């Protein structure tokens, strides 16, 4: 799901580690970095994820409760402000159903110091061209980015689930959780900016993300339409 400020709409990306990994590697993410299903929040299940975890992608159901929580959060930040590092890479989302790709951009864009992204790849060009833009300017850039739209469509076609009609309302949404300057940030292109969720480290990001993910579970109104994926070293790191 996405903001209605644009008439452009894509088909939704499947929350599948293999699909997202192939998509990301096509765009320029090193093949030494992979994506892994997070099967649960217990320590033994979290321990199955290779370390370090660079980012977490969470797919969650949009419900009246989750929308109410989003609005309440925005009002609290408007009233009281929040901590936010200037180093956080964030873009608004104005393209319908682009949240999976936006989540991937947020995940990779906030980890560029952790691995090398070749300047000749899509990621290399995109992050160089948009590094001094505002979140709104980045969103406008993406609306005219035919190469990313084509790559996104290819990733959608590679999924295992039936692709819904383009005009179908999708009530599922991706966010990214990242560590920047010692802070845990939730990045959602529908919101006014990054959401700060306290301190974290590269080594503890996965475990520190659990309370944030549980907040989304609490607003699901009984839905089990969740999936969490960790961006972390591929096997053989």
C-alpha cells in the first residue's frame, strides 16, 4: 500500500527471501549479502540468522488499529519531536504498491558503509544521484525511474504467489528497520519521516527489532499476515 499522492501504481512485491535477494543482487547488492526468513522472536530462532544483521524487512497487515497507532505516533512526534540522525537515508513513497522496493532501498541505503556497492550498478547510481535530495525529491525521482520499475516488475513475476489485479486494494505493507549512528529506526515511506525506536548496535539490531515488530503484531486485530526477513550475510560470508 502507498500514499495516494501519485497515480502510478505497481504490482506488489512478494515477501520471499529468494525473490528479494535476486532482485537486490540484480540492482547491485553484493552476492555475499542475502535475505533470510525470521521464523520467530525466540532467541533460538533469532540465532538461526547469520550475523551481523544489516536490516530487517517487515511485512504487516494494515488495520484500523495500525492506522490509529500511526496517526497517534505522528501527533506525538509533532508535539514532542524525536531523535533522528542526519545520516539516515529515507525516501517518501508515492507509488502505489512500491513498499517492498522502498523497503529494500531503505535497507541497502542505510548500510552502504558495511559492504561495497559497485558505482556502475543501479544502486551505485541511485544512491549517488539522490544523496543530497529531500525525501520528497527522492520519491519524485523514483516516479520517473523506468529501470527500477522494470526490475520491480521482473521481481514480481518471479514470485510464487498469484499476482493480484493492478487495481486490487492491497492491505499489506513493508517497513524497514535499520541501525544508523547507534539508533534503531523504522523507515516507512507513508510516514512523515524516520521513526526512532531507541538505541541499538550492528550486533544487536535483530534482537532490538523484536519489540518494534511486536507492536505491529499487537495492532493486527487477529491477522496472521506477517513476514519478517533479515538482510544479513549469505552463506559463506
